[in-house]
């Protein structure tokens, strides 16, 4: 029997969401964005979390930072310690101080800004005691050692090779402390070998589910919130005893983000 564990999330309303630059293959400034629809879809996601009994805190959006809605990139927070992002792209650099200030003022004293490019939970995903760390397009591979030193947890480096899956959380989802789902073509051959060894019972996503960002999902150990278009992955989840909950974040996908991108988990010390 699978059980749900209450989570504590930080989110940022897409008040200023837009696509005015391109820093990943999903972003096309020439395509119109419906901001009101983006807000409505985001509100649906927030309400799903609330209805599941999770705690959702909100950080105030900053005008001029259209990607700030993707809260997962702002930091990695484990055992009450926060390692704040250092963004690769100039367009997002100013997000880091906003997240650092929020964490400092809301129960996470002394947040540390990463020395090397490190895009938070976009590239750092906790599975049990292991911290899976992505590189290839955003986070500097040297940031993996920095994170290991900061959190005192083993870090497993994984290399992404497909630019459409530019962050680890676009190609891999943590379902519980022992189980992940992932899209093999997004990873290098050596990283696929590591994933097979670590997670022999992983769920394997197909092309169609990966293309709708089906792996950009959150899980409380029972309920898995994922894009509603990932129907194949949802069927696999049901077969394994999980409860998939589909949401429509199609407007935010225009910027290369979905469920997990909008969700930073705040893990306090146990």
C-alpha cells in the first residue's frame, strides 16, 4: 500500500509570465502568450496541492522576471538548509536574490548562494538519501561537488544530451524514496547505465509522454501530479499503485516548464 506524505511547497504566481526571450528550445517569443490562462492553469495546480493537504507558500512575483513562476529553479532545500540558485542566463539572474531573501525570512536562516552555476531543483532531485544532479545544458558539473559538500549527501551526476530536456526535472521524476520515472533518450549512455543500476524498477516514459513534459511531475508517495497529456505514463503509474492527477499547464509549457518547474519543495530539518 502506498501512502501520501504531506509536503511543503513554495510557488510563485505567474503575474508577469511571458515569453520575451529564448533560452531553451521550447521558447518562441513570436508566439502569443495568454497570461490570464497561465494564471488560471497555475491556480488549478495550487488548488490541487491544497486539496491534497499540502502546505503551499507563495513568493511575491517580481515585475520583469517572467520566468520566476518556475520556483523549482530558485533553490534546493534539504534538512532546513537552502542552497540558492546561480542562474546561467542573464535573463534569470535576478530571481536568485528574491528566492534567497524569501527563504531567509521564512524559516531557512543563512541560505547560501551557489558559487557555480546551479539551477536548483531543476537539476537537483532528492531520492531517499541520494541527490541526483543533472548537467549538460544548465548546471555546471562542478556544482555537484559543491552541493555534496553543502548537504553532506551523496550526489549522483547525470548528463543530459537532448536540448529539449535541458533540466533534470524535465527528464526524470521522483515518485518515492526508492522509485523514479525517466526518459532514457534524454541521458548519455553512461548516465542511462547508472540509472538502470540504481533504479532497476523505474518507470520508463515513452516519446509521447516526454514531449508533453509528463516527467515534470511531483509526487507525495501516492498522488502524482503531472501534465494531463501524459496518458501513457499515467497508466503506468496506476498499474504501480500510484494515483495520477492530471493538470493542464499548456500555457506555461510555452516557456519550457510544467508541474515540477512551478514547485519548489521546502524540506525542513526532521
